[in-house]
C-alpha cells in the first residue's frame, strides 16, 4: 500500500445523507463538504458517491454555488448507509508491476451499528466504476472467512511499516474478528498491504466510536517520521494514552529509525454532553495540499504551523470541522485516496 503522500489519481468521498450522523446539522455539513471538494478539485479528480439521483442533482447545485471546478468532479449514484469511505471503501494498493489494484475488507459498521449492508457493497461499486482488480481479504486463520478491517485503523509509510492500535484490534470491545491474534493481524498486513513491520500503539482518541482508529492519533508524514497527537494536560482523557503511545513510538525507533513530531489536541469539543473525537491528526494528504480539520481553538494555529513544517512544498488548508466532528469523524475519515500507478515496480 503506497503512502498517502504518493501521487493520486483521485479522492473518493460520499455526499452526506444520513441525518442521524449529524442531528440538526446536516445542511451545514453539506456546505463543509462543498468546501472540501472545492479545495480537492483544484489538485485532483474527486469521485463522489451520491445516495440517489435527487441527491446527485442537489450536490451539483451546491458544488457549483461554491465555485467548484466541476470538470474534475464525478457524481455517481451509489447508495450507502453512511459516508465514511475511509472505512467502508477499498484500500488501493500497488501490485508487483506498480499497477493499482484494490483490497476489499469486510465491513460491519465498526462492530457497533446494525445498518451497513449497503456500505459493505461500496468496494464492488468502486470496482465497477474504475475497472480495477479487486481482492477480498480473508482471515489468515480461516481462508473461508472474510477479514473485517477499516481503512481508518491502518496507517502506512509506503515502505513496509504500518501503525495500528491494540484498542482497535485486540481489546474485547467492538470485536471485528473474534479469535484473531496479534500474529494473525500482522500476517494479514504483510499479505494484503506489503507491511512486514507493525507498530502497535495502545489506545486511540477520547470520543472515538470506532474504538481506537489510528487516524485520530498518529500519522506518517514521510517514510521515517510520525506525527503524534499529544495531550499535555494530565487531567484530560487523552493524556495517559498520549504518554503511552509516545513511549511505544520511542521503542519502535530503537529498532528502526523513526522521528516523532508532536501535535497538540484542541480543547475538548463537546456536543449534548458527548465528547467528540476532535483531533488535528485526522488531516488528509492530497496532491500538493494537506487539508487539516480546525475547531475554532487557539491550537488551530499551532497545529497548522506544525503540519506546514512537516509538509514542505505542499499548501496547508484548514477546514472548519466543529460541525463535521458531530458525526464522529472529520477529513481523513471521509476520504479515500486512489493512488496513481507507481513509476516502477519498486513504487518509487
């Protein structure tokens, strides 16, 4: 699996339609999506799944109103349950010839929700549109059973290293693959993603209903550098896990060089008494640009500066995400990158 900063052919998203994900805010969220598409379409093609023909037409009106470069946007009618394509969509990989293929994980709505049958079919829809080969991932301990994973739980550097959390895959809450061990997951990462070096962090971000996705806490920014969301306030729910995850990264660096850059968290974002998973680490890397969630917080400026320093040569754009995170996800959660073909078989 190539790193996210490798050249893209496109970004895939799904137009918001499931009102219960954003009670009272879905219209505002659609305008946030329009802004996301406006920025992305200036840098790469954007493929947008729409719930119906009516939703497609409505999205087109909003995007045009937002001055989006529509010649770089495709609106495709594909019904979904939710819009988090990072998790329901396929992971795009390179084969040995540097050609793009897809891996379809099985999807069970984070082992939490009952409505996910349409989301399970998203990889098939993407395959119909792209014509790219699709491999269905199976459990390494039972080749008859599909492997349940989500793209938000994996973070790769494009050179064989992968970050995941124990909370996501090894705890007894929201269990994706009952009985599958640490060794079994590592075998699957090697088989389907070409990742032979797994770094296991501990817990994810407070408020994350996926129960431990990596993309709210730690991200590769180049092949040997990770940025880690770090909460310095001992009274905050993210502090203890921040300290533990930093120590785990330092231990990983002892066996193979790894630099760590710390990102702050914003203030706790709370809606109706619920802590939301607000994190600057949920940024998305597109061609020549990085989109970063912002939260009307003084640390917005700090985080944007850190991320800009980590991505020299790329512009950094803040996207207002206070309404967006009410759906329990932000920019990385809603996007899925389709890489361009590798320049040669080594992916360089």
